[in-house]
């Protein structure tokens, strides 16, 4: 392995991670505004799947391909895992700073309250539209559960967020290996 290639992989992983983090933070903020503007539980659920899983995974895959191309189009499994892990780690850190600290604390300090209100309103609207008593009870139970989780989330400190970031590192490492398996492209004639 060339030391220059290793350095390029790390530098490009860092650059792509910053950009990916900014893009995913923006996607997350767009979902927040989408969620508070619709009053439909179905739209919020579909939006959550779309904005939390499908769009971020597609964007991450595109960034992995772009990262591979930036380092010459070929890399081993180890090189791919290294570059992708750096990219995902920096991305996660960027999201933490941009969305969780800057946006949620400075730009939209009522983010949690607005999210709770939007979700409770949507569930109440869904509950009011049904005539089945068991569905009404289920909606009431979900509302109570949601309110408890929002109350528990109010007391989260920066220290606890940093601790959860540590747990995220393990998840990011596993995710990086999975993505590396998909996006590695060994040079012809290279044996692992």
C-alpha cells in the first residue's frame, strides 16, 4: 500500500465527511419543517422513512462512490473501510454540531416542542378519524408514550450526547465495513 494513497484516502474521507454531514443535516432540518407543516400521521411516518433511511442511505452510497473515484477508482477492503469510516465519523460529528447544537439550540430552540406538538396533533387527528374504540385506545397509548419520551429527552446534557456519540462510533464502524464490502474495487491482479 502506498503511503500517498493512504493519506489521500484519509484526507478525501475527511472532506467528503464534512460535505456529507452538511447535506444530511440539511435533509434532517428539511424533514423537521416538513413534519411540523403537515398534520397527517401517515405523511409523518412516510416522511420519517424517506428522510431518515432512504435518502440518507442513497446519499451516503453516492458519496462512497465519489470517494472511491477521488482516490483513483480502486481500493482494497481495508482502504475502503478506512475511508468510509472517516467519512461517516466526520459526517456524524458535523450533523451533531450543525443540527443538534447550532440549529436546535440557536436557530430553532423550540424544535423538540414543535416536533412533539406536530406528532401529537397528527395522532389526535388520526384518533378522531376512527370510530373503533381499540384504535382510539392505541392512539392514546402512543401519545402518552411519546410525551414520556419527549420529557425524558429534555434533560439530556451535552455530556450524554457525547456519550451517545461514543456508542455511535461502534455503529459507524460496523456500517463502514458493510458499505466497504459493497464499494470496494480491487485493482486487477491484487490479492488480499
